[in-house]
């Protein structure tokens, strides 16, 4: 991709250094300056549509030569409409409330000290991703709005598209009152650059990897910087003994079929044995009619003889397709144990009319998002009312579940006194 | 210390496995069960006073043979009174509100979904420390109250004391309704055990290192598990041009002298040049009278000719003693730049009557605790009204500043519906 010889450690260190400097200036900016700059980037992206499409064509041609699947090619391809949507996202981020500087939980101590917390940016965020080119502008917008400089490292397949988008953003930002270098893309697809970046804990405050499991594991192995992981979604729906079965059917179909290629789609359906006789034939019928390939455990199989026998591996697979594991379990305890063992701690739903079952499920299922009587598909920053998201954390530290603007900030204690000393 | 041959990887894995199992049971316990168990541990520690003192004597004798300083020996030594204080801490933790299960920020979405967050334990916490033996019982109590199983790894100098305290805790816990193995101490002082522990990211959710810089850096280098660092405190007081100088003098003396061997004591005093003529002689006089050794920058030196010339290294040193750097700076900008460059992002105070200066300081100083017109010595979980603390995080991820019970929990999204599916 990059034909020139590059001193990668030096290049990455320079980028990190410049990001650090930019971050010190970003923290002091008024919300309206950041918002105006975000709107300017939206306009600049639209104005540059033809140049972006030209660069995107280089990426898609290369991808075709390598013979990638139509689905992946579609994700990679930009169109004027998709560039419009990128601009719309930027305008939406501009319209969100600014999280920086908010003081909360302030309480007065007996000695008169006022102790509270203030939301502040992390500083520099490293975002390592393997997604569609629009993620470049989304991530850039969220990081800047939350007061952070960002270093982007996109997938090699979208290198040329990402590079021009990042360049347009940084130019428009710096022409509109933001510091230069608040958005930078690593200018090489060489993996050495990632290893170098992950060493720079004196410059970079947080690494967010978003992509396949091998990418995230590579980041975990090598990072000296705190990481918030975004693993895949192996999501479950559990239909309890006391479920409203009509509701359950709607939720199951929606969770599996409404959109399959996303992390919050259902991959495994668990049915309580007490309702299996009624509910399993219903599921077999609807999945048959929708063309869902079913992987069944032993007790579900009789209800759908054409189903494939499910293996351990099936229960650990994120299909992102019209495929689903179906299993009958003996109890809610078994359902919870299955979810905690085979799931990815992302999103899981119970369908039940039983109060105790609902409380047990949300307490004991060890997942970022525990849903009662609704589709798994709702686990999303927008649907949760957070405005938008940089991803869905499957980690427990700092941010768990959809990560919006607030989750891109940290806090500091602010203590206001009038001369207090400690006795 | 341990004379028997031990398969360390196997021993550590067993401990982690048992902690994991204990953590699943802990999450389901009622607050009153945990509180009764904490009170039982308090009683058990007092009942075992003579056995604890016996084991502590082994540690102190060894330490004397190795010729450690009187100050360190004092920290290591237990007495009946100190064991009483450990029991008192346990009773205080029992009396605190239980953070587990609290649902907060619940909002109703337009489609009727109720989206909120629930506080839940991390699971298993690894606590690696180099402190007094009482930290063993404090940390154990905080982790268990917050619903986490804990794996303790104390300093080798306190090995025998820590071992008996951890054993008494785990026994009393398991005899009072808690699962076995919710408190475990690694039964060897071999450092290999720490390396093994830091690999077990499938079992341990969080590592908290608390101790010297080299310990923490070793943990950072080797951990595959998220870490919340507790670095040292290089704390500053900045006396602004608009300070009330009598108040400033009291705050400076309190921050430096009230207790020196603690992380929230002041190590560097910065004085705005506009008040140096009035304030520096005052400081020289009071530090002289208190016996504080002063390291001065060039412009402070004339006010205290006997002061030692400060080097770069002085400004990066945590003295924990009656020693202080004193420097005159040209502006609040210079003061902030100095703090961000040389400080440890722990606690810094400004003394000022100027509104803009106070706001600028709390916004731009990149520290966990930013104080206005009060002593640095207040940065403490108890003083902040958090009840008690496991330490003071100098990290930005998840917990920053004093870490209490709440900071030992994570959250999950809880979404309550009545049949919603996504359109």
C-alpha cells in the first residue's frame, strides 16, 4: 500500500506526540466551537464526494482482485448517499449535549468542603477498527466532541478511503478553530505500526479495538495502554416456563431475522422444557418459513427433524447469518449457566411473565445488556437513548455495553473549600 | 519462606478457579448475610490476637535480621491495639450501604422500554500490595462487601502475618454463609506466582496494584488483565496572585507537615511571582521553624539562602518526609504546566480568591483530585464521604482518585419491556 520506506516507530511516535499536544488544546474549547467544526466537517465531506469516491474505488478494485465476498464488498463501497449519511451522523453528534466539564454528585461535607466530580476527556484515544469507512468519520466525531484527540488505525482493505476521510476531517477541524492533528490516521497498513502504537502509554490514554476476535486478541497481547474491548455478540433469547408465547415468538423472530449481520442479533434460542411442547413446533415452523438453518440440541431435534445436530462449537459461534442454535433446557438455572458459559457477555433476553424469573435473569446473567420481554436488537446506543455509540463494550472496566459520548470521558474530583485544613 | 516444592502455575490456577466459583455465589447474597459475616470476621480477628501476634513476630524478626529501617519495622509490627483497629474497619465496612444491585439512571424510551443500569460486582479481583498487614483485612472486607472474590498477594516482608489474617477471614466468612475461597492469599512469596496470576484473564477481572513504582510497572508490563494503577503522590499547592495569604500559609503547612508519610502530602509549593515578595519570606520562616528541608528554584532561593538548589529530579520526587520543593512561577499557566509535567496526577491545590483562576485550575490540571482553597491532605475516601477506600487511583479508566465500594463494582444495562421488537 505504502511504497515508500518509512521509519515506522518514528512516524507513530510523531503522531502520538502531535495528538498529545492537540489534546491539551481540545480540553479548553467551548462546546459551540467544537459543534461548528463538526458541521464544517459534514459540509467538507459532501463537498469532497467525488474525491472520496475516487479513493474508495482504489480500495474496492483491490478488494475485487483479492476476491472478497459480495457482502464485504458492499460494506466497503461508498456512494454519494452513504457520504450524505456520514455527514448526517456528524450533524447528529454536533447536536448532542457536550459531556465535558459537567460537574455531578457534588455534596457538602460536615466541614463545609464541597466534593464533586467533573467529566473530563481522557486525552488521546487510539481507535483500531476493521469496519466500513463511515466508522472513520463517526469515531472521529465522537472523540472530538468528547474532547479527545484520536489516532485512527483502520483496516487495510479501506486504507485509501479512510485516509482521505481523516484528512478532510483534520483539515476542516483545524480551519474551524480546533487544533491541528486532533484526528490523525496512521499512514501505513503495516502491522508494526500497531505494535508501536500499543507501546506508547505515555502519550495515548485509551485503546479501543473494534473488529474480529483475532484483532482484539492481538491488541490485548501487546498493549501497555488500557483497552476497552469490543468482542462479538453471541446473544441469547431464553423463553421461560411462564412466557407469553405469542410475545416470545415475535421477540425470537425479531432478534434473529430483523437484521442478521449485526452483533446484537440472536444466535441461540433457549426454551424451558415446560413450554417446549407448545413453543418448539411454533419455532420450527417460523424458522422453516423464514429459511433459518437450525442447529438443534438433542431435545429440540424431534420438533425439527431436518435441523443439524448442534456441537459445542455451534454454541460458541457468532453466525451473523440466517442460522440459529435451538436448545431446550431444564430450568432457568440451566439457561443462565448456558449463557454465562457459551455467550460473549454482550446481550441476552428473557421472555417471562414471572417476576422472580425476570429478577434472577437480570441479576445472574453476566452480560453487558440484560433484557426482559424485548428483542436483543435494542442493545444499541441510539435505541438506549445515548445519541450514538463508538461501539458496544463487552468489558467490565469503565464502560460496559453501548459506549456513547459520556463513556469517552473520565472524571476528576473537584473539591471547593474556603480555607479547610485537616486536623 | 516456603520450603516445600510447589508447582506455582498449578497452585495459582487452582486459586483463580476457586475464586471464580466463589464469585458466582457471592453475587447472589443478601447484604445482611455479607454484613453479618464481616462482623464475624472482626470478632474472629480479635479472638485470634495472640496467634496473629505470633506470626507477626516471625515477620518482624526476619525484618530485623535484614536490617530494615525503624519506620518500616513500625509499619510491619502488629499490636493488640492495631488488631482492634482492623476489627473496627471491618465493622465500618459492614455499616456502609451495599452498592450491589442498585439500579440507576433508568429512563423510559418513547417505545416504552425502560433502560437503566445496575451495579454489579466485577467477579474476581487480584490485589497486589506492599503495605502494612492491616491492608489485608481492609481489602478483603471491601472486595467481599462489593460482591467480589479476592486473590491477595501481599509483600514478602509481611507474608506470615498476611497469611494468618487471610485464613481467619476466609474461615469466618465461610462459617457465616459466604462461599469458601472468597478471600485467598497466594501461599508463596515467589514472584513467579505474580506472573502466573497476571496471565489469568479468563478468571480474574481486575488487578489493583498498590505499592512502589517498580511493583506497579512490573504489573503493567506483564498483565493481560485490566489494571487500575495506584502510583505515588507528587502533590502541589499553588499560591495564586490573588490568594488570601494567611489562608495560604495554613494550607501550605497543613499539606506538608500534618502527616508526611502519606501520598496526599504536598511535595512541591509553587508561588505566583506577584505575591512572592510577601509570601516567600513567610514560607521560609515557617518551614525553618518546622524543620522542613527546602529545595528551591533560582527565584525562591534568595528568600531562603540555606535552601538546597532544586534539580529536575527533586521536582519528580515523592519525599514522604519533612522535605519540600519551593518554586516561584511567572503565571498560573506556568504553575499548571509545571504540575502537569512533574506531578503524578494525584492531588493538587490552588489557593486563590479569583474565580477565573479557580476554574482554570480545576479544568486544566490533569489530576485525579483538584482542590480549591483547602489542604491536599483531604484527598481520601473517608474525607470525601465515600466511607473508606481500597486506594487512590492515578489512572483515568473506570476509577480516578479515591476508590471506595462503588468503584469496586461495574454496571450492566437492564432493559425492561413488554413485548417490544425493533422495526
